[in-house]
């Protein structure tokens, strides 16, 4: 003869009325340790998307800067647009994977650069009336945005170096588009070549670090950024319950 459904096995205490089926306690009073015992947070390691993202920043800045300097004639503008457009896709993928890796700073930066490549590609290809002024305003606003981003990226000196060069590069390029001043355009191009060099170094340093499993070229991580690569797993998982994707609301 079997026991009736819902009754405890012989010798087991009866749970209180309305008790939780696992803990036997009032659902409104489940202790934090019970919640943690019943919860599993699964993390999936991925390859770092940052080397790909910074290589894209370097290559496209060389192309756009060559156009601004005059190395490439204005007649090649549509050809540059066709080359820059795929960079938007690659940069967007890098940004999305950076967000998936729980790095909101890198993800925001990569996706922001992706936006600039898309805008450059569309404007260079179509070049409608008023394109120069609109592009100039966009570059200046983007420079302001990068300046704010810099404040949150100081723990990663290589990433901060990219932003330090990117802010004046877009500011000067924006002023050049608004004024039509060739000297400013060439100054913006020089800063663009410098940004490409800094981004190329950062990409190579990160790629070497990933391939060797240790820092080969200095990246300049400080504080929490250094702890992320040199600390223990327990430190990395600290506070994970309050991170986006785990907590209930962003």
C-alpha cells in the first residue's frame, strides 16, 4: 500500500502548512543561503574580441585619414565607402561579444566605433547635400562622447591611450568638415594615423597576451582590470549576482 500523494516518508517531519517544498520554510522567509544553494549561474568562456576590434579601428582609420589628407583623391570616396562598410559589421560583432564577455566599457566603445564606420560608409558613398556639415557635427559629438568614455577606461591604459588620441582626432576632423579648412583636415588625418598606430599596438599586445596566456607587451592594467587577469576565480565571481544579465533589471 502506497502513501498518499504529498505526504512525507515515514520518520520525516511534516513541513509547516504552506511551507516551501525544498526548505520546508515559509516562502516569504527563505534565507539567502537557501537561495544560493538552489541557484546556478553558468558562465561560458569566449575568445577576446578586442584584438579584432582594435585591428579594425586601425585599418579603417588609415583609409579614412588617407582620404582626408589627400593621399586618396576625392574621386575614390565611394571606393573607400565600400571598404569601410564591412568594418561596421566586424566592429559590431566585436562589440556584441565584448558585452557578452561582461565588459560594458569595451563593448560600448566597439559598437560606437562601428557606428562611425557605418556613417562614414553611407556618407562617402551617397554624399548628399549638407553631408560635410552633418558629418562635422557628428564627429564633434562623438569626440565629446569619447571624452566621457575616457573617465571610465583609466584602469586599462592601452584602451585609455586609444581614447586619448581618438577624442582630438574626431574633434579636429569635425571642425575640418564644418569649416572646409584643408589644414585642419590634414591635422585630423595625422591624428587618424596616430590613432591607427595606437590601436594596432593595443590589438597586437592583446593578441599576444591571449596566445601566450600572459602579458608579453605592456598593456597597463591597473586595479580591478589587473585583478581580472591576475586574481583568483573567487574574486572574479564576487558580486556576480548584481551584474546585468543576472539581476532582474538593468
